[in-house]
């Protein structure tokens, strides 16, 4: 099961320091572009390659409006993987859809300016803090159907996919690009769902466990 951690959703929301328009203008996004953001260091197990393949499988008419923003560092040991990704993006003809933005001082700004948050780890994670953070900002989440995110994301707060099946991810992204009502509904559900992982709730639950173990009164 997912390792439950407390998240201060209000503090994360308050950390957003730049407007949506300012961030999107930085990359030259059009006002009607649908922007997805993935936060995490660029490394194979994070699944950036799965996202790249999925974008190439989206219908051209949908892909025309779609922009994928990757926020994260590239360690020395992962530079070959980044080169492979760049080459694959060029080979697939989707350079206008994909931006590797590197390290950014405040990732929350970029998630807040996006329409969708993407998680695609090919190795299951015990929790998935980036999923919770995106939900705190009211973003519909597309997450890998394994590990912690599979337990965090509900049908009312996001959509799951198998990162080993890029066409499945392509179909999920297409649904979100094409359906603003779905994005809004899932974003609203995400804000409600994230309260389950609030810091206060986490502290209260942990204290209750200690009291029970030690036989102390509640």
C-alpha cells in the first residue's frame, strides 16, 4: 500500500509566485494551447520516454493544441537518456509539442500554469509527492497505475494509465485535451481528494497509532 505522508496543501498553493499568463508567455504558448506538466528529474524510471511516445500517438488535430512541459534536472549519469529523448522527439516530429525546461526555482509556478499534470514512472513509487502537489493546485492528474499514485488518484480526481502502453496514455491525454468540462471536474475533485493527505490529518493519525501502541488514553 501507499506510504502515506502529510502534505501542507495550503502552503504549496501559497508558494505559487507567478501568474499563469507570465509562465506561459515564457515558452510562447498560445492562449488556447493545452499544457501538460511533468515535474521530476529526467531519468529512465521516471518515464519521460513513455510520455514522448504517447504524444506521437495522439491524433494530429489534437496534438496541434497540446504542449508537454518537462521540469527537472538531468544528472551526469542521465545525460545519455536525455540525448536519446531529444533524438526521439526529433525523429517523431513532435519538437513543437515537447519542452525540456530543465531545473526551475519554483516548480509550483509551472504546474499552476498548466492544464494537466502528468506522472509516468515505470517503476512503482511508494507515494508520489508530485501527484499530491498537482492535486493541491486543482490540476487533473494523469498518473501511472501502480504504487502509491494508483491509490491516491480516484475516478473523481484524475485518470490512470499503464506507462508500458503509450497508446493508453495517448488516449487519456486526448480525452483531457478535448474535454474542458472533464478537466474542470477532475481538478475540483483533486482539491477535495488532497485533503485526505493533509498534514493535520497525517499528524492526528500518527499520534493515534502511538497512543494505541503505548496504551495511552485517546
